[in-house]
């Protein structure tokens, strides 16, 4: 389980996500949590800077999507060879507990056995497709929202694609990056404001202790790991994204409103009707078919009013 993944601690580092790239390049395949007291070069979505003072929670999870769980190569081969067809389809799914680094011969043999069992069954060699990677941001946002509710009296709101807000102010920074596509491995970066919040931003920010919590970094990290395990289990390698999407929509701000989306120099306006099956924004203009938007900056008038102190 994610709650049992080993944690590597840092007193100070440029960025836990940057360190994840370095470790992966040197042979580290995860799963592994990186947890830092401070970051000197924290970053967010679209390469925006994210201030990272001591007292907050800065972590990155190196998460592989190709290994079975906690068994030796010998055990793995034996399990696959004697498993039923239904059991075989479960082995290659997302690993949520420690496993030897890299993709060993047993994993490759496991795949060939699963595929050979029934070539007509496209799920027999089940792996997580890179197309579901954007869904992970929604999983992380829901986990952070759980942390906020668990440790403070605040009621968080979610803004597409992965912002977690309290009273319109940002309380966390989330950045997932692909370390490798073969095998698929993701670096899931998350900075949760505990004792401090960044200043000098284009938008307001807050922290847990400013919102009524009385907590510390270690307590926040443990809460985050538990919430992450819960939501990743529900997500189930993308098979459970419908439930993730429904939970996200329930906590979202802006749905049903007239909003705008900026994509480079392009500006689109319409009703925010919801999310597609893959998590893209459905924006319905006054005239014409809906726009399906996978990237961009979403501008929500009610959020702007909230941030300006209006209801």
C-alpha cells in the first residue's frame, strides 16, 4: 500500500520533483516518497515558481505502473503459472507497495504468460496507458481536500485542473510529471501549505494553520499518505475514474457558470458544463457545439468575486 512506501528525507533540496528525475536517471524505479523540509527551487504547473518555506509539506512520490506487489521473481512466476485467467489479469496492475527496482525477467515473463493465455482478451496484458496520466491530478486534489477537512474546520473547493482552494485561496501545489513511458513511471509532486503560504503571487494563498488547524508537517504527510491510498484504490488505474470525476465535481467551483479559458493567445467563453470521461473541460459557447479543452487557464467569475471579498 502507498502508506507503506519507503520515505527518503531531505533537509533542503532544490525540488523533490527535480530530485525524482535525478534518481530515476540513476536507476531508482520506486515506489519511493521524497520528503523535504524546504525546497529552494520549487515549481508548479506551467513551470511557475512555488515558494517552499520550512514548516510546510513538500513531497514527491515516484510511482511505477508496471510491477506486481511485494513478491520475488520466483514467487511471481509461480503465481502467474498457476493462476486462473481472472487472477492473471490482476498481476500487471498498478503497484502500491515496495517492489525490487527495475523491470526484471519475471515481470516480462509474467506479461508474456498473461498475453498468451488469451490473445483475444485485450485486458489480459493489462497495464496503465499513458492517456490516463492526466487523471492523476484529480486523484491528488481529492486527497489534499481530505487532508484539509481532516486537520482543519475549513471546507475546500476544487478548481480545474488540480487546484485546492480555501476561501478562494490556494492551499497546495500539485505537479505530476512522467519520468518514463516504458515502463510508465510518474513523479507525483505535492506541496501542502501547513505553517506558511507564498506571497507575491498573482492569486491569494493560505495555509492549514491560518485556516484553524493546529498541526505540523509530519501529521500532514501521514494524513496525505492515507488519503492518497484511499483515492488511488478507488481510481484503480483509471478503471474507477468515473467515481473520481463524480467526487471531484461535487467539490468543484465554477460548474454551471459562465467561465472563460485561456489557451495561449486564444480566449474561449461559455458555460462550464462539466468534465469528459477523461477529465477535460466541457465548455458550451452561446452558439455552436461544446469545446472539449484538455489544457489552459480557467477563469471563474465567482472565484474572482470570492477573492475580492464579495459573495
